[in-house]
C-alpha cells in the first residue's frame, strides 16, 4: 500500500543518513558521481545525475563546513534529459577555492567536491593544468575493463583544471558486444565510465574542460557521411554527461581565460568536419 512504500522509503533515507563515514553515499545515492566544469572567474557548471523526479539541491561554499553559502539552487531531473542535473553557479569570487555538495530530497548530502575559480582577467597568476583523453570505460561481465588508477595520481597533483581532450567514451569499443547507436545506448556508455571510482575521485578533486572527438559517436566519423540520427544521439548524450556550458545553436567550441596570460580554446573538430579524402573519388 502507499503508506508501506512511504515507510520503507523513510527507513532507507534514515539508514543512509546515520551510516558510518566509511559508507559512500555517492555510491548509493549518486552512483555516477558529480563534477564541476567550464569554470570562469565568477561561475561554474555543476553536474550530477539522479533518476527523476526527486529534487536535487546543490550548495556551494568557500569553506568545507558550508557555514557560509556562496550559492544554492534546486533542480528536478527529467527523463527527457536522462536524469541529468546541470546547474550554473553564479556570483562567485575570482581565484577562490569552493566546495560543493548535492542534497537529495532535502534529506541526505553527497560527498564534497571542490574547484577553483579563475583569477581576474587582469591578474598574472600561475595555473596548473592536467590533461588526458581516450577513456574506454566499457564494462565486461559487469565490471570495468580498466580501472583508470592513474587518475588518482593526477588528482594528487591538485591541478586547477583537468582538460579532457576527447574520446570520453568508446561508443564503438571492441570490448562491447556491439557499438552504441541509440540515445539510450550512448547514455549507458557515459554512465559506465562515470561509475568507475577513480574517475569519480578525480572529478571531485578539480574542475574540467571537456572536448569531444570521434568515439563519442563513431570511429573517425565526419559530419558529411555520419548517420544524422546517430550523430544527434551521440552529441546529446555527451552534452548531458558533462558539466559543459550549453550555448546558442548547440555550439561546443568555446574559450576560457585564466587571468591575464592564459586562454584555453576548446575546439570542436567533429561537428563541422568534411568528408575524409579517402572517401572521395579523387582518392
């Protein structure tokens, strides 16, 4: 009956709330972790995923105890966006370390993530960048084929920004039974990777700037010859899966300043790519 279902739900929430510190609420309540990205001097895109329609609140604070609140907002995940929750935190201070967490259903908190905002445009400041790409998070027999243990060493370097330079999934991995072709299948590929503990730990430790490449859709694809439905599905799943700025006309290329001396250009080398020369009569 309805009363019994409510009581069971409350019991689960209470057990989670009183669990020991060793119990990971992220694993249970946020199985795909959370992330911050496209950070500027005053804003950050914050991401997580939950099954709809339970409300998710994000809190941002300059102190780890969250005694001072810099930003807070509530969003409701929807099935149309794959349960993705993406919030743009505004009004932040430049060159400041912030901590953030998600609150599920107004009751239970996630673990805590952190990011650093960019310095003011006129400031000459050092920046520590880390980068990598090509992450095949395919699961075989229910477990990740790769642990990505190296990412723990990256997190230990405490980079200000981690740049993900494409192939954030392998939609056509040889480890899988068949390549992804539908929106649901592309979403599942992203969630496979995001469930890997080392990936989650890195994303909690710093912010990201993310670019896509061919394996988010199909190996070596170009816009002229790729199946339009497959392109659209792969692109939508990518945008849903990362804390990236959603721009007019669906543009993925963008740039970010880090003080006076650094500007990062995030390119899009797939959406406008012409047919490969090897596929033309001239070759």
